[in-house]
C-alpha cells in the first residue's frame, strides 16, 4: 500500500481536535459541548428551564444525573429569541460569546494586542476553564471570575479590593442565573474576614482570621475530610479548600436565599446534601442580637445572650444589651476574658504589637471596649507577625462557640463589675464543688457496695459456667483471675457511652474509648442485644484471652455484666484496626512496605502462638483485617476471640453445624461442610496477607479490568484438588509481594522464620519468582 500524501495527512491532523478545548479554527456552537479530559465537567449552551427563550454558556458536572451548574459566562446577557450563539477564541487570545447577529454578549477582554498561534481555551478536570498560550501559560481562567460556586482548589480573596478576583454572587432565583442582591467576598474594611451582603447591608460575617493556616473537618461515618487553607499570594490572603481522595463530589455555593452552603453529592439518593450552612441558626445573622449581645451556640437551642457585665436593653434583643455599670477610664477599669468567642465586627487592625502592647493600646484609649490578639507569624512572608484587634464603641455581631473554636475576647468592664462577678464565683464555686464532692463520695460508696455484691455473685456464677463451656481439660477446675469492673465505673469511663468516644462498631456491637479512675485508657467492647455473640461467645472470649499472653494478641483487662449488658475491657490501641489504614486511600500511605511486612510477621507470630506455642491449641475462626488492631508503633494484635475454639489433647479437626465468621476469609471446607482446623486460620491468614500486599479487599469491586476477583488478579489459580490451603495462600501472597517488590522485600523475612510448612512455601515461591 502506497503511503498517503503529506498534504492528506496534514488535512486529517487539522480536522482533529480534543473534546476538552476550543481553538480559533474550531468555535463552540449550540448543540456542541466540551468535556474535560477525564469526563468530570462539561461546557456548552443550556437553558435552565428547558426553554429556548434564553440560553447561556456554562460549566456543569458531566458525571452526575442531576444537572448542576458551577459557572456561567453570560448570566446577565442571555441569548434570546432562540437565536443560535457561538463561543470563539479570537486572534487576540480572547473568548467572545456572540449571538447570530454578531453582537458580543460576553468577552474576557485580555487586552492582548496580538494573538499567539496555537492559543486555545481548555476545560480542566478541576472545573476551571482557561485560555492557554502555546507555552502553557494561562492568561485567563474562570476560577478568577466565579458565579455562585466555589470548587476545590479555587481561591476566595479575603480582601475586597483585589484586582484579580471577583466576589460570589447568588442566582436571582432557582431557574434564573442572573445576579441577585446576595454577594460574598472579602470585607471592604479589612483583609481578615469574609462577608455575605444583601445589597450593601451585611447579612452574615465570618469571624476575623485568627492566623490558623489549616483547618479540617472530618466525618467518621464516611471518612470524608475537608481541609480549608489560608494562603498568602503577593501579600494578600486567600481561602481555598480541598477534599481527601475518595471523597464525594463537593462544592460551596451562595444560595439564592443568601445561605452559604457546603454540599456533598449523595450517590445513593442522587441528590446534594448540605452539611454546613451559614447563617444557621437565625441568631447567627449579622448583628441579630444587637450591640453587646451575642449568639450563644453553647445552648441546646442557640439564642441571644448578653456579654458578661451587660443586661438586656429591652424586652427583646432588637436593642441589644446595656452595661450594668459604666466605664470610668483613668485606671478604674479591668478586662474580663471571654473564651471561645467569634470576634465582633468593626474592629481596628493594629499591626506590629505584642500581647502586652495590644492590651496597652486598648487600656490607654478610653473609647476602647475590647481587644483580641493572635500570632500570625506563619501566615505571611512579611515582617508583621501579630494581629491586634481593638474595638472602639459598641460590639456587634459576636457569638460563643461550643466546639472549642473561636478565640479569647478581652472585654473592658468597670472594676466593680469584675469584682462582683469574682465575689459571686468565689462563693458559688466552693458550694458547687462541695456538693459535687459529697455526691461523688456517695456514688463511689454505692458503686463499691453494689460492685462487691455483684462481683461475688458474678464470680460464683461465671467461674462455674466459664469452665463448663471450655473444651480443654486444663480449664475445667481453674478459676478465671480477671478483674470484674463495676458497671457504673464503665459508664463514667465512657461518658455514658457517648458517641464522642465511639471507636467503631460491627455485628457484635460497639467499641468505645474509656478512661478509668487513675487515667488508664481502655477500649470497651459493648455486645449489643441483637448481636450474634451471645452469652456463649462472651464466656468463650473471657476464658480464652484471660489465659493467653502474647505481644501479638490483644490484652483483656477486665469484664462487666449488668442485667442484659455484657462488656469486655481491652487495652486501648490508638491506631484502631488494620482495615482503617489498609482500605482508606487517605491513610494507606502510612503502611509502607516495611510496615506491611512487620504487620504480616506479627500476625503470623500471633497465629503460631495460638496454634503451637500456647498450652492450648486455639482456632480463631474469624481472622480478618478489622480484627487486627494496631498499637502506637503499628505492631499488630489479633483480637475478637468470641468465635474461637479450643482443641484438646491430640484433636486436629472438628466439625460444626453452626458456621461463623466472615465469607471471603473462610476456607472452602469450613464454609461448605463446617470442618475447621489449623488450616482454616491459615487460609484466612493467606487472604489477609493478599489484602495487605495489594491494598484491596477480598470482596473489592475496584479491580483491574478482566480480573473477576482478587485471587485471579494475584495471578495464581486455586488448586484443583483439596490440598493444604497453607502452602497455597502463603504462596499466593508471597508471589504477589515478590512480583511487585522482589528486590526490596527479599531480605526482610528469613526462610525458616515462621514454621516448617510455611517457610518451605515462602522460600519456594521466592526462589521461583525472584529468578524470573
């Protein structure tokens, strides 16, 4: 076949263009759309109400079913009367949107005198639409001209006079993208706060920046992490937010009602869910509580209250609060420290002051009513290392937070007012302390009395029953020397099983963090009434762990029974379970290869102890990532012995009609026939090893194409005949390990370190794979 002529090839090249960009030769017309390289966003013409009366050019999410717009070019100049429009890149490197009659409705106005050959407009996967020169320089970007939406990595200026960025402006209505009276951006009077305006009137205000460079929000239920960062660009500060890998699609918007919302896409309900809204509650609106009043978020239902030393100036807070005693100045005033406060508005920003100088600045000015100080030396590259705010006159739009945020506000009061409050505290606090001490003494006496009685009853009850359920002759006549913990002590240690102390939950129930008297931290496993782990499993776990001592097995510190409650107290391990790191894309970087190998070896040692080295041969029957806990040094400890069985004498195998454990980790003979032995745990260990090496769940659906399962992905076919699953799964895990990291891993584990059967499989696989 003869080669194509050169001019034909050139013509074919000219006809080709990427779906994510515009060029001067290829404009965007009605019915066309750009799609970012990974399909995240799309840009094109649209009509919000499915009518052709008015159309716009905008950007929306391309991969969710609900059409959601994040940027609009011509929001105040729609294309009308069904006239087709066109978006072009001009020879002057501008974007121009025009109607069918050639009238320009929107343009970027870059003021370039001449264009550059090869200039294009590119839609990025971040949602940013940029004009890019051939040298990859971006001379314009939509992120600098937002409409009502902030996307991850966009920058919102704290300064209102920024000459590059514009403010957010809400839609006029749910189907009308035209600009409304609600806008949001940096404050006109300072570079430290963000304000929502309704026209020219403040509607909501974010507290003045206190110097924190990074703040984070974490949702334990979804693993979602949002990080807000303050960045310094050319001496001006900007807010930007990012989300962790694997998080749902997120955006911030200024709603047409004036509400600022942080939204996340819920794929289950196919809808946007707001998990941050401001202003909320109603008293959070700007100056809602009046002068010297504040929105008290520490209340169950937030409401307006007066600052210390003030009282309501009327039947409601429309007039705010008035001083109980007027200031005297001349050294007759003192400062009261209010913690956790939202700093008020209308402050004066004084630079280059220490804390003492900031206080003196306020004390020496009779008009100063309060001051606040914060060190911001890490927030700027300039020499200004402190932020001193002082207020001259009334304090408006402040609040008190309950989540530990906010900062100290030093409020100026007449000395007599401060003295009276101090005297009241001197009287009230000792009285309250005395009552609390007497109450505690009474509760301790009651608890100990009941506890002694209950301990005696339960020890008599459980000592006999625990041995009855044991399969080993060695335990039949032994008592279990394990502390019985008073239920009231457990309730106190866990703050009444507060959700704030919840470490995790599963089919057995929940695990809480607790702090016993004396400061010892424990993990409290609270078996739920609906759990499959009933009295048998509870007794079984107490029997087993009380008799087992190994550094790779979790240590049981005590137990408690109270009516229907069954609780086990373990040593507290700060890193929780292995699966929390292994399958979390935001945390699995902690598990580097040496750490993963250390975890594998630790689990193997723990299993060897259970199977061979302890005086009882114990089959765990539920070995999986969530049942491996990690201490502060990432050493693994096997936990959850509720399903374990003891083999006595020469017993090597047993059968059961009640198959327990987790599918995927069960050996075939156990899952199908109820037959279990040491090999059952070894099978589970192989599956677990494969998960540790690959970072994928055995049941994961996120596998490389053409691989139906993790086992197939590992590249080793399962044995056709029923043989020892030990060699098979050890070989499976080690082959994958060596195939990926053969040179780095080879020297970390020595042959013969685990056991005869294990080392033979391990070393044979290593010799085969590493020789390839």
